[in-house]
């Protein structure tokens, strides 16, 4: 039964000239005074979600984006600030780009944020998809197999650090602790200080290609999954695959359990009006993400995601997104009816995330958050 709602803000600033006919993505370059607008926007969204009853405001980590698209480099640090500006809303990491970190520094920063916020930071991990950021930090992105191999070892270290009183690790990329003397004894184990107050730590990871290896890694390590802005038939397959993979690892989950299902959306009095309002931001999002191979509106798109191949932004249409239910556009009653259908289809699903395309203005996001909270969420709260 759906009872929990959250939203995602990827960290874009106010952008002019959105859409395929607008400013080319690579022609955008903003001064620092504009790029730091992201923190005011995050604070405004945090206050809104807190007041409106959302469970979590998810944020995205990215680096070096002078184009103004995704401008939050450290979610744990921002989460501490936002938690002190709000009363109850959680701040979710969607996602910490693990190959941009040393795994122990990420574990430490999350632990500090967990303590300082009273357990209001939700941990999430991802492999990344921007070559500019991951390769700049000295780790592989263009080599997908090397990227996955590194990511899996890093997450293994993070899990040990968060879950065990002390630990050691010997792997291809890391030897922790190093075999060195320390104050008269030889290091054999190390302890993360501090560790999170809230344990066991709930960990989330995006499901973006539905690969058997990725799902097996998640199930083996009890990592929960987020499927967002993905064509309905693909989402359904991945939800069933996630359940089946968990079963093979000894966990009997209801269909949809331990998952969040996310949609991009625009509420208006008709589908046509909603599509008209959303179109420039849909197109801007496609313009940004398609060259990175990150659209998931069709089987063809997902094959490109898995192969890390660029896509054409003009092959995606908002009308197709509405048809395949990666986008929910229209009156509140229509969105309630569809989510009720989703609820019946996946009895274990209890959490839905809503989001907007890159470039959506702050005022429009808050307007939509408000309408969703007042006109849709009450239908799922008894």
C-alpha cells in the first residue's frame, strides 16, 4: 500500500532558453554567483517538503557542472544544513557517486551527517555516469567494467565500515588498513570513527539497466532500489526481477517491497495543458541526458544505458513518456487513479517519488509539490 511520498531535486539553477530550440547544453556557462543559487533552491524545496508532509527530499551529487544542470557536490554536507532549517523531512542521497570518493571518507561523512541530523540522512550509492567527474577524480568511467568492479569493492568497504566494530579489507584496489606499524604495533584492523548512530544503515541504489549482475549485487548486500522515470514495461520487469533475485538470496519480498517507484510529472487541468507546460523542460532534460546515454523511455534506450552509448535527444517525446507512464501529466484525479492501479499491481510497494525535469523553475516545482500534496497524497492516507 502506498503511504510514503518523496521528491527529487538534481540541483539545477534557474535556466533560460530551455528546450531543443533553446541554448545548446554545451554553450551554457554560468558564473559562480549564479551556480550557488542551487543552495537557496535546495533550502526552499526542503522547507516546502517539510511543511507539506513529504518523507524525503532526495538530492543528486555531481561535480564541475558550469552549465548549471547538477550543482551539488556534497549531499551529506548540504543535508546537515537543510536538516537544521527544517523539522522532520529526511534528506536522501540520490546518489553519492562512489567512484568520486575514497570509500572511507564517504562512510565518515555520512556517519557525521547521520549523527548531526538525528538520523535524517538516507544513504544512497551510485556508479556515476559523467566521465568528466569520475575520470577527473582519477577513477574509471569510460571503461564500464572497470567502473563497476571498482564500485563494488568500494561499496563492500563502506558496508564493512558501517556495520562492523572493526574490519580489514584486502582487494584489488584497496588494502585497509595498510600493513604498517603504529605506536608500537602492526595494524591489522581499523574502526570507522564515528559510526552512524542509526544502524543498520538503510542503503539505496538506482536501477538503471536492470542487469542481472547489478540486481544480484544489490540483493546480496541488502541494498534497496529506486526505479525512476522509466517506461512502465521496463519498470514492471525490473520489479519482478528484483523480487526474484532477492528470493534466490533467501529473502521473501512482496512484489514492490524495498523499492521506490519514481515518476516525472506535471499536474494541470488537462493532459494537453500539462504537456504544454512540461515540454521545454522535458526537452532540456533530453538534451542534457541523451548524449550521456541516460534516458530510459524504451528498450532501445535501456540497451544504450547498459552499453554506455549516447542517445539522440530527438528520439524521445513527451507524448511517448506520458503513454509509457515514465511521465504523469494531467489532472490530479487521473494521477490518483493510475497510482491506485500501481498500488494494486505491486502489493509490497509503499513509496513513490515524484520529480521534474532539469530546468523546471523553482516556483513551478513548489507549485507542483503543493498540488500533489493537497490533491493526490490524501487519497493514499486513509
